[in-house]
């Protein structure tokens, strides 16, 4: 390499280095921000991935309408999210994850006393009504409160089945006298296994509310 | 000549870095199309990182006013976004029938709201980290904060 060429090469290298200095400086200054941005953007922990880890419990609601429009509604809510967000809502009767009820007596029924009675009693059927209009069954079975209603009034029958773990019912009524503790109920629900909570079927709609570990509806 | 080259390289690299920094969190995308006479058509693409930066230049009294207006919603929004960040790719709500489709989901750490109806189309995409930054800034400006 001639001296002239070597000189030009050296100069070019110096120029490039000098030109890169702002880049290097900026890279050093911005690197923590870049790292922070990556950490916020990337799905970091396994619980954040599309497939939930088993500890994630999801409440699913699905409504399928068989009318002409064929509407389908799918709602998937992580119980943890609901548990964290509910206490932040302070509006009307909802405060700190609890719903205030004016009186625990609803239609002259002392709900709290009723729940206490059910809790302490053994498994069995508490209410059985069979008529031409409807069949109603309220029972306690395997630590679950079960309510089954079959409406036969119309030619198009409708059927409602509610199955709530007793621990959830207990947690719901664990707050003060005139309150329902929704957060405690959700927390109790998250400890339960996969279960169907509500099922409603009539001639037009099918509604399902269930709990599992998947973040998608089936 | 060399001085010019140095200056151009420095300026160019600074612009590239500034662009990369501005776009590091992606873009906030808002598309609204109303299919009726006089319906609005809004198409907005804003670098997500620019919004919290721009908020620093908003006059203090305006920020305080905005914060006061959003006072009730801020703790809820803060809690929701904080939790949503744990679920970066999840469908939360989907409603569909023969002629409309609505979905609320997170996709790659962004909140995505899509409404496809015969009379309107709305698509909103916003990084959760941007919502969190904006919420935090509004909370900082809340009276008594």
C-alpha cells in the first residue's frame, strides 16, 4: 500500500470513528431505556405467554343465540385481573371490592341466615317444587349449592342450572352484615377446580359461565 | 469535504437513533370509518413513545384539569393496564353475528379494539406501556398528589 493510500485509509478510519462517536454515545445513553422498552414489550414470564400456566384461572362467559343473526358472545376474564381491578372501582354500591346491600333481608328472606343454615346442614335437597309451570330444585351436593329451574310455562322450555361451590358462597357472605365480598368470592373461586357455574338454555339462547385454566373458550 | 462528511454522518446517525427511540414502543393506531353521508374518516398513526414525551410540554393547568376529569377512571385504568400487561396475547371479549364483529384483545403487549360493522369500522391499537405512562403522568398531576 502506498503512503498516499495508507494516509487516506487512516484518515477515513479516523473520520468514521469520529462520525460514529455520537452513535456510540447515544447507544450508551439510550441502552437502559432500550432495555426497559424491551422488558416492557416482550412477553417475559411464562404466565404472560398465550398458553397460561395452570395457576391462571379464567372465568368464561359464552352466549350463543340461535336467532336469525346468530350472535355469539365470548368473554374470557382472568380471575386474578378481576380480583385486582374490582377493589379499584368505587362507584355507587361497589366499594373496595364489596357490594353494599341495603338489607340482608330480600323479599322477607334472611339470606344470611339461609346461607348459614345451608352451610351447616348435610348434603340433600332443600327445596323441590314440581308444577305444571315450572320445576325448582335447590340442593347441597358435594359442597356445592345447586339451583335448578325448569320453566315449562311457554311451549318453549327454558332451563337454568347454577352450581356454586359452598366455599365461594361463604366467602361472598364473609364481609360485614350488609355487604357481599366479591373479591373474597373470586379468590375462593380461583382455588376451585374446573367447573361449570351457570348454564341457561332456552329456545333461542344458550348461556354458559364456567371456570378453567385455559385463556380461550373451547 | 471531510468535515461535511462528519457532520452528515453525525446528523444521520442521530436521526436514525432518534427515529429508533421514538418508534421503540410501536405506534398508536386509530382508524375510524363511518359509512354514512357526512361520516367521519379518521386515520391516525402516532409513535407511542412520543405521547408521554409530548405530555411533558402540556401546560400544568391543562394536565391538572385532565387529571381531575379522569379522576374516577384513573385508578381503574391503572389497575386494568397493570394486569393486562400480564396477558400480552389474549382475547378478552368477542362478539360476532352475521354482520358485525367486535373484539377486545391484547396483541403483542398492545390493547387492540376492533369493531367491524356495516355502518362503521373502528380499529384502535395502543401499547399498554403507553397507556400506563399516560395514566401515571395524569395521576402525578392530580390535585393533592
